[in-house]
C-alpha cells in the first residue's frame, strides 16, 4: 500500500488564489475544508486518496522539507528564508504577487550612514543577508505580526515585511525604502518524494501545464 499523499497549503491570501488552480490539477478539498466553523487541519480530497493539510505558511515548507508532506504551495519568501536543501520549487504559479521590503518611518531616510541596525521581521535570514551586502550588521527582532508598530514604539528602527499596496505602511507612518525580493506563490515538493513517488511528478506536470496554459491565453 502506497504512502498517503499529503498536500500542504497555507492559510490566508495565497490559498484563495491557489484553490482554482488546485481544482484544475485535480486537488479538490472536500466540503469540510470550506466550513468556517471546522477546527480540522487535515481534509480529504474529492475523487482522490490525497489529503490536504492547512497550516501556517512557514510550516508548509517545514512539513514538505522533512517529508511529512510530499508537496505544497507557499510563497517564494518562505522558500528563500528557509533554503531547505530537501525542498524543490519547480513551478512558479504566478499568483500571490507581492514583495519583501524594508520600511522605516517617513522622513528618516536622510539620517546618514549606519553600521548597525535593529530590524523587526519574521524573516531573520533574509534580513541579515540583505543588510550584510550593504556592510550593515542587522540585529533582528523576531515578530510574527504587527510589524508596523515596532519603529513607533522604539523596538526597531526599520522593519522587513511583505508589501502589496503599501497602504498599511502609509497608515502607520512608514515608507518603503528598498525591495529585498519580489514574491510569488510556488509549488514546492520534497526532493526525495519527487524521485521515488510518481504521483509527485504527475502533480508537477499538471501544475506546469496549468501555468503554461494561463500564460498562453
């Protein structure tokens, strides 16, 4: 009997955009998945032995990298932050577009050169690498939300966070000063599973065909 096929998806905005693509690839969660009152985290799929787990975005990468799930969908920001060697991101789904950016209080940009900064972010690795390239040592204060509050409360002088329209930054007196990387959703797979489980390869082919079809349309 083959190992159950587990497909990991993130909670939130990316999932809303990914569901139509998943359906076209034959990954259709059952009705309970859409039940707002359900506290379940694992769901059956229609006409398939696949199961879908719905977890935090950062955890999608961890489940797939360690082989607890064979495949999943997550933003490229998460892929780059963890840089798991066991993780392979073969398909850019061309959805969930935003950017990982540095922001600071408006009017602070001309404060002069610095060699050390305290930065609030949930991306410590990407943040440190970005500032190291500029010869700046970044002390990262790890936050999982409400990043925009950090400068005003003296917790950090800058933040690194995902930006879409920039309105949240503006509403909190912050200004985007540089882009670390553009972000889009990716299909990710476990490298070992890709080599040993033909279902993984078939899923990759299905998503590639969907993306190619959308670009051609």
